């Protein structure tokens, strides 16, 4: 449950519309799902064909690895190297050479979570399956890269800036800089261990995105980057790069009220 980000309800239609726009903009920061970027038209190999036939399918494609299905269900993954290694004149079947089961993503999984799985396990392609185990798509490194290009953190900050200006009738200046962690006011209560571990790894490798904050008089309201902040604290880091939004007058945000 996100809770009420907007404080006391205003019954005016204009106010409600602005509130909804603000909610949408804030939620959209982390709203992208695997289904938004996965490839839906997936070339597959059936588990009940011969290795020789599977090699032919792969040679006729631009791929060097393909998901293996039995009917519509994903049962494994096979690479060109594995097919060539097990090629035999007597004819083995694909089901004879694959290890049953493979790591899959749910279409509704956060795109960031799926990308971390791929990055940590060095997976170039991640099959996407529904609740019944049917293959419904494939997420590749290229898909993930495309998503990050399209939604770089400056874009997140820009969307939030536009929403805040419309909601509170203020002018906002955006800039980048370093923010002391002790100066942050968190607005998210839940922290997840798996994501925290991933953020620590990203910070250590220099891969973490800047956090997004709203500057107030004596502190900064943390909008995006709570796991990065906790990860930084655990690593002994005292300040982080940030996209900073500065309002031309002080306005109490609904998200502040909720956080208190």
C-alpha cells in the first residue's frame, strides 16, 4: 500500500486531477515491467526434435542460443556450443542434452529486478513465462540497455519536476550535485534484502544511478534511491550523487506528511 501522498483531500476537480498526475509521475519512476520491453515473438526449439534439426534452426537464425519448449511450456535453454558438442550421427534429441528447468521472469516483474538477475548471473537472455509456465516472451541484454537509454535518471527527475510544478504552482530548478546522506528525509518504509545487495554491488562497481531529491530549507526529501542510500551507508559512504529539484518557495509536500 502506498498510502495517502497528498494529505487532506481537496474536492475540487482541478486539484484532484493534479494529484493524480503527481501520483502517476512518482509511480512511473519505478513502474516499468518486463512485459514493457520483452520480445513477444520468440523463436524456440522444441524439446522433441533432434540436435541436428535444432542446429539447422539456429544456423538459419541470427541467434546463438534459444529457449527450449515442450508444447508452450519453457523447459530449458540451449546454446549453439551445446548443440555442436552433442552432435552425433545417430541423432540425439534436444531433450537428451538440456538440463530441465531454467531461470525465468514473470511478465509483471520489475524491469530493474530482471536486469539485476541477468547481470549477476551473466545471462544474456531471460525467458519470460506466465503462471502456468508457458513461454510468453524473452528479455535480452539489448532490451535492458534500450530501457535504460529511454528512462535515464534525468528523465525521471524531469517528469517529477513537471508534475510538482503543476500540482503546487511553483517554479523548480533542477541541478546535479552531491548530497550528504545524513541530510536526507526518507519517504519509503520498506527495504528489501535482495535489492539492497544488488545496490551495494552497483555502487562498488560505479554503476549506481544518482538519487533524486527535493531540496527543502534544512533537509532534502528523498524521492528515488532509498536502497542506494542504505547500501551506501553500509559501505561507509557519506554522500551520493543526486538530481536536486529546488522550488522557488517552500511548500509542504504530501509525501512529507506521509513520511512523518
